[in-house]
C-alpha cells in the first residue's frame, strides 16, 4: 500500500474517518460498476465524495486497493445476509428454498454487485486471489448449506449426491444470469427477466428447480 501522510482537512473540519471511508466506498462501488476497473478514475470518485484524491490514497492506498476494498464489502454484504438466515426451525426443503430466495432477492437488489463480479472475472479474479479477507469469506456461508444438506440427506428427503459448493453454484447461477443478462436476453427473446410482473414466477421457479433436483427419484447404478 502506498504510504501517504494524512492530508489537512478542508476548512479545518474534522470528519469521521469511518463515515468518510464508507462514503468513498459507496461512490467507488458505483463508479467501478459503471466504468469498469480500467475506466474508473480516482479523481472522479474524489470529486463525487467531496474529498480529495490524496485522502483516498491515505485510506486505501491506491486504485487497486480501493477496488479490492469495494469487492470485499460487496461480498461481505451477501455473506452476512446468508449467515443471518434463520432456518434451524425449518425442514430441509423449506430451508433450501429460503436460502435460494435470499440469494434471489440480494442479486436483484444489488445490480452493482453483479457488475463488479463480472468485471473481476474479466480480470481473472486477481484482486480476490490477492485478498486474504476474500479468501476466507465464502466458508461461513457454505456451512449453512452443509448443515441443511446433511439433515436432508440423513432424513432421506434429499437424494442428490451434491455438495455445498455445487448447490451454491446452482442457485447463484440462476440469480446472477437473471440480472447480468437481462438486456441481451431481452433483445434476443423479447422477455425482461426482471419484469416486476414476473418476479414471483421466477422466484418460485428457482426454488422449484433446486428442490426438484435435490429430491428427484434416482435409480441405483
């Protein structure tokens, strides 16, 4: 991280550091999602936060570190939502459906997250790979899925030989595609996947698809 001395505050005002960093991350999230990593400009982020480029460097170290911080916060938001999910009182089928709905709702409500993930994939996930925080952030969320799968498989409700990572991929892929590809899909097939009138249809469809896979009758080899 670049070493930058803390600059003087404009007009002698003392701004709360946590609030300032949160404001920078809010605007940086929008700017990176809009322009991509290469197109985003720290000068523009500074102008929109009513702070200075030097202040951003002081808090984050530079553009690369700022983008990593944006990714870390974006992933933390969805992982915390998953961990807050109270499914212990639900049967395995209802619990998995609830988990799928949480992912569906989050991806719909956070289109910037979808764009950031797409951008990071273009860059070969180099920022995620270099982040110690992001390297650990997925494990707690998978623990929730593992517990649900274990109960469902032990009870005989779930017949699929699937692990938590595969199930997470299955749920996430539908939710991600629906938001990320809405424009191209709409242009090609004349249907808006985020049409509010069809929202509950797709939300239920996701749950039905996942549960059907987990509970389908299977013949022994």
